[in-house]
């Protein structure tokens, strides 16, 4: 009996089923926006996003200088976007290119992302609007067939 169970386990290991390719994903900025849902209604308003960014920025601006450098932004991005290299990059957020990021610059860049995600233009971003559909490159899970 033990040999049969071992043989079945080896057969499964030799022919693992591949999980299906993912077709939906959430970009890091959209993930943060979804997390800013303060009232739990599964949608985020511009006011909720602005307040959420203010709270997160205050945690990064430990010197209370009103701005953070690119390294501090990387630390902020790692905590709130999942990776220090996640988009938007500090170069994109730093609107006046002074190598410092202010709360106003962060809020302005996320307001632009919010507007892009709000596809039905109703002033709120839902979980559905946060999803991005990724097309598979060759229609067969990305694997080319040779003819």
C-alpha cells in the first residue's frame, strides 16, 4: 500500500499541472488606491485617497520637513506599493524636479492615476476598475507552436 502511494506521488511530481496564465492583475498604484477605502464600501473617493496619502506621507516624512528624498520615497513605495521600484517612480512624482517629493506632488500624481482608473467617471474607483486585463501574447498561454 505504501509503495502504491509513493508511486502515485512520484507520478504527480513527474507531470505537474501548470497553473493557468494569469489574465487579471492589479498595478501597485491601484493596489494602494484600493487600500484607501476608509469606510469599507469597496470603492474609493478622491477624498479618501487624499487623506490616505496624507497619512502615509506623514509616516515617511519623519523629519517633518514637508518633503522626502528619493531614498525615503523608495522606502514609502516598498511599504505602500510593495516594492521600492514600483511605479510611479520618484522621477515621475517629483513634478518640479528638485529631487524632493512633497505631499502635494504625491497627491497630484495619484489624482492622475485615480482619474485614469475611474473608467466610468463617477468619481469613485471600484475594485473592478483597479483590475487590468493582460492579453496573452500568442493566444495559447504564451507558448509558440512550431509548424
